């Protein structure tokens, strides 16, 4: 054997691409966690779930310029016979009003300004006429019209961002809106070393026989694109001692070390030798073009991967084999393509102007993601936009549209619309799926099912006989399946020192109610009906004795917050949130929280996974206090045709 033959080392048995992927999957890398300033968190990966510590908005606010009024004062208003109200002043955004509006009075209010005491609606300025101190209202408004209520966008205690979310401009906006200045992120540091006597750093003079180092920068950009942190160590000569020294430093400072060059079996290629000396070689060579010269090893618990020196080959191998390792270590999925074609899941009506409309994607079907122009979370719940031209008045369901994605979108498995419940969060966690959850109340959940928007509606609507079934029949839903969910304790929520013991004690006590359309409010109405009947009076007369009955918060946690802070004396909701917040819970009823599912998707893997977990002992055991399964949980109890 001549000198050249002795200096050369044949590739070990080449692995197929699939074998290489299988080897990569056996490598486990755990990232560190650190807190970054909000302005530095872009493109990072969230290390934990983010819950809001405040309501957004934190107060009832006007979403229009106009006049704050008592809605009932405007009911008789018409263009011909306007209602005359006395204007007692004005409220600007950023100022808390220290006034209370009485019958027949109004106050001028700016967009974003707090709603004053005594008012429950805003008349838009264009529907009024000013006459000295009087305001002529030419159009009636209903309760809550042109008002964004406390927590309507984000509720205190609501999970606004999920662990492993890649942070982008939308997420930065949401984090800022809830006051978070330091963001817990995963940090996976990837060391990058370019080897070769022929390499020159860009910016330096290029001599004969030399080439600029492209790999360090191209691979670093690819690492950043994956959500990890690149650490460039520069160019190292093809000398075993020099390479070994730099690699030792990188192994101490990084979670993964990548080199490029010195991986083939020729003279001067020594990476496989270094790996053998320091740790264990798992692979030397992949039967793929380009990129055959690849070395993968482990030194301690740090993967050391030698990529080919050719930039095209290096990037090809990185994308095919290293990127999946990074994504797996960060527990995220790769970014989507920039543009995709998808099918409209429901119709969208346009305003007759060119529009960039935010949409969500659920299993390649497009749904509107717009809330209101004042809602911060519109983009956080959107996966991309569709462009609507001025000529388009309506895009019908079933039409194929082009969606421009935001770039860091994770696929949504199921669309949940309806009642709010911690049991749904638990289902999402245990199934490992990504739900898009829109807490709009049980009635809106049924409407979303009827219009084909929702995959699943969580509903808890009390009827005179059957829970939920009466409401389903009344709204005329077809082609759906009602699956038995679980049961929940509902009751009064009060402070520990409260003397309230039952419904009869509510007279004169300030109540914080749930939003209209929620099953919890419907249940309270049923109980109040029964109490009124027992007392020989109408429910309308009974609720007049309960201040705050007409209020409406979106979640149980918001109700608890109002009670705990002293804004209300009593609320009505489920046990888990009351106990978590140190409040007293007085049980009054046990209700059914069931799931209405689109019949067309009953056989898809996502629904099968959902039902499997719903019936599991793990789900039953992990439900919070006051929620419990039954023997029929997960069973189809009604087919709606």
C-alpha cells in the first residue's frame, strides 16, 4: 500500500437517507431557557405557555366617536322624531371619567375613551345633531352597541400564546399588550465552524487558489430560520490540532456543533478522526447527491455534525437532516411555504374595497380571523391574508383562494367554537393537537356549526327537558353528531367573608353576569325563572332587584376577577376558577358540557384522537375540581340529520 493509499480512508458503509433520518431521530438535544427583552424576542421560540395577567381592554371602552348613552333612552329615536338628550360634557381617550350619567343625559366620548357609569351604549356622532347643550339622537342603539367590554379582546388568565410558538410581529404585539417585558424563550446554540486551507473570510483579499467562506454565513442564516442561535467560530485550517482545539471550545459552549469541509475520505480530511477520538461516530456517508461526505457523531451529549465543504451540498444536507434535528429539539414544526392555495370554508362578504383580509387555516380550509378593528389578537389568530379586490362583494364557500402566509404558522387541527372551559385546554394538551378555540358562548357555537365554520362546538345549554338537545333542534342544525362530554358544577362565586348563601340573597347585591349566548348565563336564567315562579313573581321583576344582571363577561375567570376585586358582590360560574382564586363556591346545579361535531369529519384522525382522549382515564383524572366525566363520556348520544 503506497503513502497515498495509507493516508486515505474509505467511507464507512453508506447509509440510505432514511437510515440517516432514523439516526438523527435518536439524537436528543435539550435547549436552555432564558428570558429576553421583548424587543429581542422576535423569531424566538416560547419556552412556556403565556397567560394574560390583565384584561384587554382593561376597561369598558368606546370603539366609536360619539355620545355615551343609556340605550333605553334612544329606543324611540327616528330620523323624523329624534330623541333629545342633555350633553353634560366630554371624555377623551386616556382620561377616567368621574361622572355618572342619569336618565335623559349623555356625554360626548372619543374612540378609546372609558365608558362612564350609568351608560351602556354609544351613539355614533354621525347619527346625532348638536343643538346648544342638547344632542338630538336620530337612530336608536342597543345595549353594548359600539362598546368593547373589559376583556373582550383578551381576558385575564386566558392563555394567549402556547408553549413552542415561534414569536413574530403578531406575538410581539400580543405580549406587549398584556405588559410582558421579559419573554421566556428556548435557546439552542449552534456552533458553526468552516474548515479548509483554501478559505478566506469575505471582505479580505482573495489570492490565487482561494475561495470565500460562504458556508459559515449561509448555515448561520439557516440556523436562525429554524429558530436557533448561530455562533460562528470562523475559519480553521485543515490541521488536526487546530481543528481539535476550536471544536473543544464549541462543544463546551454549544448545544450542537456543525462543521463544513474535511468530511470526505481524501487526504487532509480529518473530521471523522476527530469525532472518533473525542466521542462516537454514528454515520460516515449518506447515499445522496449532493452531500455524500457527511459525518455524524456524539461527543458527550453534544451532536457533532460534519457537513460537506461544497456550499450547495452543505445547505442541502442541512435542510434535509440538520434542520429536522433543530426543529425536534425546539419542539416546533418547520415554517410553511409563503403562498398556498386553499378552499374557503365559509363565505366572506367584502366592503367593496381592496382588502387584505386576515384568515385562519384549519386543515387547508380558510376561515375569517377578523374580530374588530380594535382587537389586538386578530393577527395572532390569523395564519395569513387573502387579497380581496374592489370588484369582489362576496367570496362564496368552496372557492379556491390564494393565501399569503405569515411565515411562522403552525397547522391547526380542529376549530372549536362555543363555551369556554378549562376542559378544552386539557383536551388540546393531551391530544397533542393544535386547536383554534374561539370562546363566543354556546349559542354562537351552535350558529358557527350551522354556518359550517366550526368543526366542534362546546355547548352547555339548559332546556326544559334535555340539556343541549332542545337548543340544537330549535336552531335547525343538520349533519352533526352530539357527543357526551363531561359534567360541571355551576354555582355562586363570592368572597370568603360574604353572607350570600343562595339565590334568594341576590336582591340588592351587585351581580357580575356572563355574556348573552353563554350556557352559564342561560342556566342562571333558568334558576332565576324557577325562583321567581316559587315567589309568585315574574323573572323580569326579580332581575330588577339584582344590580348588574345585564352585565356580561366572556369567561368564568373574568367573573371571578370582578368578585375578588370588589367590583361585584357575586358571580355565577364553575368551581375550578373560584377555587383557584381563593373564592367561596356555592354549588347550585350540575350541567352537561357536550360536544357537537360536524358529521362529515367524524372519521378523520383528528376527531378520532379527540374522542380517544375524551374517553381516557388520563383525561378524567386530570380534570380540575368541579369537572367530572361519566360512563357515557365520549359516547354519541344523538345524530342530527
